[in-house]
C-alpha cells in the first residue's frame, strides 16, 4: 500500500511508539501517536456535538482540532489552502514535511502524543500504562475518497481495490470506528444550509433557498440515477468525474449527496473492519437518549465509566455546531428525495436489523 506497518508500544492504549533507531519515520526519542478511534460521519448528523462530549471524558487527549482531513484530502494535496487558514495546521505545513507522507499525519498529533505520554495509570506489571486516547473526527473519511486512483494498487482501475478504510486498517489494525446516522433527507438540506452560510447566501429568502435546493436535488438525483443505469453502484459512488462535473454546474452538494447511501458505505466498512470495531449511532437515539448513548460510546471505546456528576457536566455542555434558519424545503422536494432514498434506506434497515433506518419513520 506504500505505507509502513508500524509496531506500536503495548504500554499505551492509544497506538503510539517512541521514535528511535532503526525506525524509518522518527529518530528523536519522542512519542508519536495515531488516532485510537475515528468518528467518520455522517456530515451534519451531530458529529461535532458527539466529538465534543467524548472529548470531555478525562481519558481523552485533545489533538487541538476535530478534523485532520488527511485521508480524504491533504495527502493528495487537496484542501491545502484551507489548511493554511488554521494556525495549528499552518504550523504543521511549516515544518517542511511532505503532506503526502504518513509522517505528516503523525506530526498533526504531536500535541496529543505529548499529552498521552503524561497520562499514566498503573495497570501493567513492571511499568506504567498510559490509558488516554485521541481521535480523528473527519466525517469526510466516510464518503470522500478523492484521489483513490493515485493510491498504490489502484492504478488503471475503474473502481478502487483500496480505499481510505483499507489504509486506516493497515495503519491502525485495531482502530475503532464511530458513525452517527441521520435521516438522509433532512441531513442533505442541513448541509445545503451550511454551504449557503459559508458562501454568505443564507440571508436569501426562504422561498429562494427552497427553490435552489429543489433545483440542485433534481440535478443530483438525475446524475446518479443515470450513472447507476450504466455502471455499478460502486463505480458511480467512487467516481470523481461525476461530482466535478456537477460542481462546474454550481451544484454545491456534489460531494455531500453521496454520503446518503448509508448501506453502501456500511458494506464497504464491514468488508474491511470487524463488526465489533464499528459503533453506529442513530441521531434520533442520540438526541432523545444522550446519556445512554454516551455511556455506550465510552464502553465501546473501553473508557472508564463516569461518575454521575461528571456525566451530568458533559450532558450540560452547549450543543455544538448548530445552525439557525427559518428556511424549509418544498414538500415536493422532500417527497422526491424520500422516494429516491427509499430502496437504499430499506437496504440499510435490513443490513442493520433496525427499522429506524426506514427513514422518515422513527
């Protein structure tokens, strides 16, 4: 795969190692770490809020950012301009390390590594054990595999042999994966409002926003339905030409639309990771049973149970990354989207053995 197989130090719960000879990456006697878990999506489904609350656990060590964006973008040279706008990432780029290398990804977690090294619990005979962890909460890791054709082993293929999932598994074989799912229709509209806000157009009238969203969803549904008639679903969803063509037509959800095919990405994940390495969260459950969902999440991450007081403090945290808008989509848009997603939602419900994925029910 073009990436080294790394031997991590068993004295650390988080995948870490001390740089020393003959390690080909670092020879500096410092601790270097990769994420213990990956919160990979789905975008606009509460990932920022879930990450914020997990981060409040005493055994979590903050890397000073939520999304590394290395797997889907930075290792291919995409998104470098936005990186430079963020001081911590700009500092990493300034170190002169090739952004395409795994060494760059390790360097992003240098502060988290220093914090993990100071986190000590006495659970190991003959020495100390460091039980703190860190994470990468990049939702794009689920559905954006831009540059897959540049990866070793994928040359000349029409669909990838290796994806981001394979690379995460190769680097951190015991990695834990968390995904929070939301009704794909309301998620898509939420992302549209988010993109409109970024572009400074959220002030447009509700009628104009609804009209634009309707026009864009028609174009998106038509583009993918046409592709599915000609090629395999896998080829279409990993196709990078299609979203680029849509973006040229000012379709601002060209990448995000793909994220709504939940069953497809779950099947892709399950072909790489064991089922016990993956935790799926239904957004409806997260909103109505936050305490239980967090307790389940901490258990999945093998983190210590929290006292009632600490859990109460976490539950009281301000909701993260909420956007307010009075805009709503047309009913006809909503109906079209639910009809479009219906077969994929049925497949997801069957795959998960959970009728709540038969959106919009539940």
